[in-house]
């Protein structure tokens, strides 16, 4: 593997344990202002120091992330359909490799839709993206997206998708957790990372992360199960403890509960908005006089 590509990859999958905690905040590219991601900067900022890398689009990167913060970026470069459109699988490459280099990203990400109407187009796009990205030593993450019409999340379907992505040259694959997940990991020659999927109760989400890592996943690229939690910071720290700290589900959930007591919930108003400024109460007294 070329030095640059290996170096970028190791910013995402940490070489000391071969694991990754990616924070996914790219949902707006087809969902619009997703719940709890309405103001991306507000959602992302408190979580930044707890993730190894951030997965997002160039629009949110440029508008909502401080360029001076040294977080490795996995840039989503595909899109073209929305949740209210006809066919979610109708995606193309929407961001150039040149712009990705300008943004100093560590990897590129795009979705493939195996078994869907645009299977062919998305797979050929993956091949082209790998060709171009490799010229500059940039790894590619293939997201095995499941369109509206493809509710299938079983090991047979997901291992088919992951394996095809790896055959096309993807350096990492992101997919969903499922029963017999070992089958998905074992038949995919590149690291497999799991998405969190729709919001679950926190313990169940931690169990999902634990089971995936135990079955051989290289980590998580989690979004909604972190920032849709009432306690996003405790949640990402508990997920991190599973991925990098080898803790079990009980230990991670205990940590989550302990951290919840110390951290404000995301619905709490900052102190400055709730407590009265000192001289305001003085003024009131003065007015009464
Ligand atoms: C959509 C994506 C998302 O990043 C992915 O679904 C991860 O987020 P979540 O954990 O919320 O499922 O790639 O195609």
C-alpha cells in the first residue's frame, strides 16, 4: 500500500488496535434537517474530541466545523436523491477529488446500492472513484446503502454487498449489523465498519456496537444513536469504551449512566441562559426603590 494511502487510513482506523470510532453526520445529504442535526455545528461541536474521524459532506464541513480543529475527515462525495424522491439509489459522484484534496480529507465515502435499480451506476462510480482517489493516495469507504425498497439486512445480502465493494477496490466498507455478522466480516477482505441505524434505546445501541466489534467489525460509523440520544457526549464516550477500551455492554452502560449524571443533557439550556446575570437582579431591586 502506498505510504500516503496507509497514512490516511491510519488516521481513521487506529493502528494501535485496528479500530475506528467515526461520527456520521452526513444524513442531511438526502434527509435534509434530520432530527437533532438541524444545526450541524451545535450537534457536532461537543462530540468532536471523542471521535477518531468525522463523516460528512463538504457543505457541512465548510459551514459547521472549525478548520483549525485537527479531526480527520471522511468526505461523502455521492448523492443526488432525496428521501421524498422516487429512487434513493439514483446517486452519482457529486464532489470532485480535487475539492476533497483542497479540504485535506483523510478518506472519501460513497454509497453503492446492490440489488437496486441503480446498482450498475453506483458500482461503476465506485470503480472510477477508487481509480482517481488512489492516484492521490486517498482511501475510499464504500457504504452499502439499503434503499427504501430494500429492507433486507441479512448476512447473505450484506456479505454480497460488502464483498462486491471490496472487489471494486474499496479500502473500507460500511454496512449494517445483522445476525451472523461474522459471515459478513469473514468474507470481506477489507475492514468492515458498522452504521448505527435508526435510534435505539442506549443500552441496545451499545449492545449492537459490542456485538459488531466482537464479530470482527473494525469499529463504528455511528450517527443517530449518538446525537439523537438525550446525552450525546456520554453516549459517544460509552461507544468509544466498547470500540477502543474492550469493555462489555454492562460496563459501557454503567459508564454512560455515570457520565449522564455529570454532563448536561443536550436539552439543558446553557447556564448563561438560565441564571440571571448578577447586575440584573440588582437592577430589579433598584427599580423597586
Ligand atoms: C447514510 C449514511 C449514514 O452516515 C449512516 O447511516 C450512519 O449513520 P447512522 O448511525 O445514523 O445510521 O452513510 O447512507
